[in-house]
């Protein structure tokens, strides 16, 4: 039996084990069947790919499989970030988009993301229909139809994308601030994008790790510690005002302050809420996933905005953005979307808004965070992923769900929430969330308290409890 299961944003597998040409064609045919039945297939599919091993060849195989169903295909002529395909799907009113990428996963992985006609992650209802088609294709096989090569057209994915996002910020304000920026696409497919926008608009900017390396120089292309160490060192030695990092397919952001301090996704989301809802006073509600900082709640109250909390996965934020006026929505892993652009994560767009925020106040990211902390108190977040034996995940969830669990070490359990995993509130100090990964044998532990050492203590204590179950 093929090991193909859709996760939060498509299917991923280890190259040559699960992620094979045969399995990629199976998934492509299932998506094509969905498009023929659920969309206007005549509008065609756009197909993009990242910097990973053989992504271009997988994209070609997927394009041929889709074309065999008489569906027109536009195949990117170069690697591009996932949000570029999302944007072009929307601008061209295509039936949907496919991107060959495993996002922030290690280099030995690849995957297939499906983007719906509105230019973002497929809603749970669409994923369910694709999974339904996948079951049929796994049972019956991919029909041996010849590809319709005349239906496959080339697509230049970067120019229209850059022209669109360039209009989102105030370049004069940015030029006047005279900041020096560093871009770090982490060898991924956002390479060159931010650098081009900054330099074409007269800003001082350099790029590191902007070449294609299918092995990502041995790091995970995820803009978190320790993988951002190269950017941290470059910021310090080059005396840059900030660095903006993007994950392997350019939809998640990380940042580094001028002193080398890592600015995490929660802090970035808080800064962008402050900028768009506060400084720029743009209309709309705020959305966040279940594992995101409580600082967002305080900002929403301050700016008189309704806050929506959803399960973990950007697709839930996307669903809200399609239904309501959500100014900005974000998740713990660095994916942020805004109504000024698309209901989609985009590291390059988030970096532009962060740079604009710095220019607006003439302050570094660290100084801006200090201002937030002095007004709202300190929030220190941490996350640990535990690789467990089969069955341990389920034991852990049962343990922390049980009403008889009254405290963790000396911290009383004062409240529980189970929107996605189990969140325990520990008196006044903060909270810890225990959540099983849907796609791997991992248990994710998230915690936020008012002190860094307390957060570390909570994560360590909960991790020890899990290991001893």
C-alpha cells in the first residue's frame, strides 16, 4: 500500500522512499480528478516548484499527469516561492495551483501542496474531496493516458508577483529611514525576491544563502533557532539593522534584530498587528491559531478589534479570511496573512511590512519589542518536539486531559482548553499546550510565561512527565 496521506497543506514524503514519481503521479491525478469535478477545469492549473532535489522534474511529471485529463497547465520556467503561485492562481482566475515543495522540512523530504482558486491553502472541505479522489486512484491506479503536451504552457512566476507586492508599502518612508537590511532565503525558493525589491527601490540590502542548494547546506530550511545562526553572525559582523529569513518555499518568516537577537514568529505577528491595526489603523478583525501568544489578545483589546482563535493550521485562518474582514491572521510557525494582499502566508510580504514598521518609527525590531513589553508585559515562548514511541502520544494526551491532574510541579492547573490538543493554564504564570502531530510520531509541547527561565522549566517538566508515561 502506498503511504500517501494529506496533512495540513498537502502531502509530503521522504524522497525515493515515499516521494517517488509514481506516487507524485497518483497525487497529481487525484488533484486533477477533484479539479474536473469540483472546479472549472478549463481555467487550468498553475504548477510551481522549489529548490529541492529534482523538484523541477517532479513538476514536469505532475504537469504531464494533469494534462492527460484534458486540463490546461501552466508550468513555471524557474523555481519560485509557494505564495507566487497562490497569487498568480488568483490573478489569472485559474482553477487552482500545485507546488512541488516540502516547505521547511529537511532536505531529504519533498511534497505537493495544492492551492485553491482563491489563492491559498485548500479548505478542509476541499482537502476531504481530494482525499476521496485519492482513495479511488490508490484503488484503481492512474489510467495510462498519454500526456497532452500541447496543453502545457510555460509560466514566468516572479515578475508579476514582485510587481504586485511592491505596491504594499511606502518606499519613500523606507528610503528616508536609511536602514541596512540583510535577506536570508536559507537556500530556498524565495532567493533574490526581497533583495530585488529593496535594491530596485534604493534601499541598502545584501543577501546570504541565496543560491540553490538541494541539501540546504545541512540545515533545516526553517527560520527558527538554530537554523538562523548564519544570518545572526552576518548581522553582527556586517552591522545590519535587521535580517529577514524565509523558509524553503518562502511562506514563513523569521527575523533577527541588529544585535543578533532572534525575533520569533509570535513577536513578528504582534509587531505587525501593532503596525497594521495600530499605527496604520486599517480596518478588520484579528485571527490567530491556538498556539499563538496571548499578547495578540491584549493588542486586539487595545485597538478595539474582535479576535478569532482557530485550530492549528493556516487553512483555518484562510477560511476565516475568505468569510470575514480579517485584517491580519497568523500562526506559531511564522505564517502570516493580511487582507491587504491574499488570504495566504508570505514571508516576503511580512518582511516588507516589518521593514515599513521600523521605518515608520525609526527604531530597530528590539526597540519596538521593548515598547510592546513595557506596555503589555513580557511574554516568553518556547516549543519542544518530542519524538515518541507508537502509543505514547495518545497516553500523553489522555494524561493531560484528565481532571485528576491538578498541578504540574508547583504550578496549579487552573483551566483547560481543547480546541486543538490540550492547553493547561498554570495559575498566573502562563500556559502549556500538549498536541500530537497529525503527520509524524511527534508530540509538540508549547508554553508561554512571563519569564524565559519559567517557560524552559515548564517545557522541561512536561517533557519529563511525557517520557515517564
